[in-house]
């Protein structure tokens, strides 16, 4: 195991444990994003595109880009732009909302459903392969991250 201090080649100790946690979370997020990028490149997707496809699959009905943005992991993403890219790939369909012509509803295509089935199979194996955690540790980490966000 490599500590965050070793990974960053840090000579000076952190001011406190909470600062260390924040730096470790940011570093780990960047590390995970790099791993995800490599994984999703195989499917010609970005992780944000994948996130939108999962949201649409879970919605099981047309939803607006505003709803998509609210459900995204990365709230700062430009959901409309990402949806447009997915539309150009034929992975989503767009239509104008009947009761509000300013809104666009988005729905997942059959092609996307099939792509997500392929990804689902590979993703389960991929996630387990690099996590370095057993099931109990993974559940504890998830719990602690939830607890951290709810304070």
C-alpha cells in the first residue's frame, strides 16, 4: 500500500487528519477518473456520457435535460452539450416537451440499452479488479463517504 504522502512525494506532514482526508479524496478522485477514462474509451464514451445513459436507463421514460443534470454525479457538467453528443452517436433520442416547448425530453435508444448491457458485464469485473478492498471494507468506505457528505 502506498500512502498519500508517498504518492505525492510529500516531505512536510499534513496540518491535520482532515486536511489529509481532503487531499486524499481529491487525489483518489483524479486517479479513479483516469482509470474510468481508459475503461470507457473502449466503448467510445466518456464517463459523463455513461452517467447520462445510466440515468436515462433508470428513468425508463423521457426526461428533460434539467432532470438529467440534477441526477448527474458531476453537477457542474453541461448536460445539454453531452446529450447532443450522445444524440449525434445515435445513443439517445430528443423531442420537444408537449407542455413546454422550451424543454427537450431525452430517451435512451435500443442501441444504448445493448451497449449498457455489454458495459455492465465488463464494469463489474473491472471495478473489483482495482479496488483493493474486500466487501466489508467497501461497505465501510461507502458508509463513511455518505456520512461525510451529510454533515
